[in-house]
């Protein structure tokens, strides 16, 4: 069953673990996909990995208005419409107490994780098809604090606010807007977080995160993509303004 047949999806952060896994699922379910990423080398690697006729690629910095308009125009010129916008681009920053957090890193995290979502909602939603779906990647860190990850936690909380406003503002067009809140995911971002928190013993950090997850493991990128697939499909057509946890029970532990 092709749950996204004839739909067009734009995915930012498209070459990362969650972005690529979601693109694979969307393509398998009949969607045409535009993958947006800042990293040109990662785009070329993803192009070889996906090797699919219904995917287009665009190099862009989501924190820049001009780039956002460019990948919006590219998507419309390539496929003629946008039904699904997955605002997934994000960076983790560094592990440091707020009192010692580098201002330049804070600014970068805010630019990508928060402004990038804002610009996407500001420019892409007005051009989307009525009845479309906007999915924003937040985190368990968007619902809970984690020491040392202040900038990341701040942005992931903030995008929940954007989601709630966008859900109300676009309800008349039946465009639904939701956030996904992954727990720790077995991908490169978590490897960087583990190493940053403890360069000498990253495995100890990983063990600590796993101990906080009742299911006793990290999520896979595909499991996050499966939640995005549901929210992108018509099966979620009456769901908007909601936070969707994919965390193995971590928040409630």
C-alpha cells in the first residue's frame, strides 16, 4: 500500500540519519521527495545511496531566508506542488553549562534549529497544498531539560511553540502541524554528543542514556521515520497541534 501516492515531500536535514531514513520510507510509499541539506558531500553520498528517480536534491542553509526561498522554488519547479514539509534540520551544539556556553555556538544552534524552522513555516506553508502536513523534529529535549545542552534544549522547546501557533493559523486550510520528539537515536548526532560529554569515555555516556530509556536501547532512525510517515499520510488527517514522543518511555521514566 502506497500511503503517500502522488504526494510531494520536502525534507530538510535530508542527508542525516533521520532525514535519509524518512526519505527512504516516503519513496517506498509513493512520494516524490526533495532532500535539502547544507553539506554537498553528504548530498552526493545520499544520491548514490538512494539512487531513486523520484528524489531531487538541493544544497541550502535553512537559517537563511534566501536559501529557504530557493529550495521552495526548486521544489515547486521540479514537482509542481508541496504536500508535506518535514522540518528536520538540526545541530546539537556543544556540551557546556549555560554559564560557560560559547556565544557563537549558541547563535549557530538558534539559527539552524529555531530560525530554520521559523523560515520554513513562514515561506513554505503558504505555498503548500490544502490538507497538507507539516512535521517538525523536536526532541525529548523539547519537553525536558538536560544539563549541558542548554542551547539545544531551548530551541527544541521553542519549535513546539511555533508548531502550536502554525497549527492554529493554518487549520482553516486543513494543514496539520505536529512535532516529533525522539529520544536518543542511534546515529551520528548521538555519537558526537556522547564524545563531547566525555571524550575519554563516550560509551559511559551512552550507557547512561540507555539506562534512562525503559525500553533499554536507542531508537533507530527508521523508527523516527515511521512516525513521520504516519503524520505525513492521510491516516493522521485529524491530528494537529500535537507533540509525538518516540522515546521508548524515556520522558515518563
